[in-house]
């Protein structure tokens, strides 16, 4: 089965200089027909004006990825219930995630996190992805996957075993990013025992004959054979998630 989620169908929420586009229900956006895709629980594109910041969020038992597309994302995260309390115990992480970098937060038994646009004159655009882990109440953890030096083709950015220099995660997940040159092609074998999510980030592409524009996505469940990708005249930037079958 293949489902297609067009960019124009995503839920939209805007407030305080933040515009977010939701593939699945989360936060202020709710659609009972789109509650996630297996272990993939949230996928939203956020655009933050200069100086804007997201409200502080508390996460628990979720793997949270932030993939920066444009600009820089400032962040501060802490285990425990409050930033001040965690700061006293030395469990605060803070910094900047730049375009092409992928941040992973393993929230484990609980952590608080805030993200913001530190720039005074440039917008920030990033994807936030929540993956349900395969264990509960692990120790909170953090890792960063740098932007690939050679981004041609698919690059493994995160997996359970941290293969190929990717960050380790707490689920049977393989997350790839890809930048395809104009008219370039790529193929991925499909295992009918797994499910897959393809998110087109920029440009245009054909996926097994289906036309995709920026923001469009495909979900594949119990599909076999292969996925054939071909970039359009402007090239294509995408994410490819290989996920365990739905429970």
C-alpha cells in the first residue's frame, strides 16, 4: 500500500513568528485520519522569523530529530523538570544546529527543550521528527550528525547501530538524507516486512512514477521490489525513513 501526503494537505498552525506545517496530528493540529505512521509519530516543518522561539516543550519516551534546512537553530535542553534545576547538576546541553545538520534528542525518562532562531536578520526553516522508541524511561541523551561533506546520493544519518557514522537511536530505524543533482536517479530495495516514509524537502522528483513537489511525502507499507527515484530539473533534497512494521 502506498499513501501520498501532499504538501497542501498538511495542517497549518501559526503564532508568535512561528509557522508550522504538520503531516500528522500534533500540538494544536488534530486530524483523526493522520495520527502517525507506525513508529513515526510527528513530522512537521517549522519556519521561524528572526528572533522567534518555540515554547519550551517537555518530552518523554520519544526520539526527537531536528533537521535544519535553512538558517541556524539555537537550542537548550535539560534532563529533569526545570532548566534551572538541571543546570545545577550539569545536565544542560545548548548550542546551534546549522543547515544540513541533524540533531537527535533521546528524551528517555524526561527532558525539557527549547528551540529558537538566534539570527536577527535571517529566517530559520527546519523539520522536526518524532520517533517512538522501543524502550521506556531510558537515560536522556543527545547527539549531532554533521552535514555530509559529499551529499550526493543517500547518506545514512541515524540508525540503531550508529552505522556509517550516523547517530545512535532507540528504534529499528534507518534515517537517510539525500541531495540529488538535476535528473539524477537513485534506487532503494523495499522489504515487505518494513514500512517507509519519503519526505521531499526541496526541488521535485518522480518516485515510482508519482510526481512529488517540495513538502510532498509518500508512505509505503508492505511494499516489495524497489523504489525508483529521479530528480527533476532543479534537483531534489529528501529524507528517507526505513521503519519497523506497525505494531
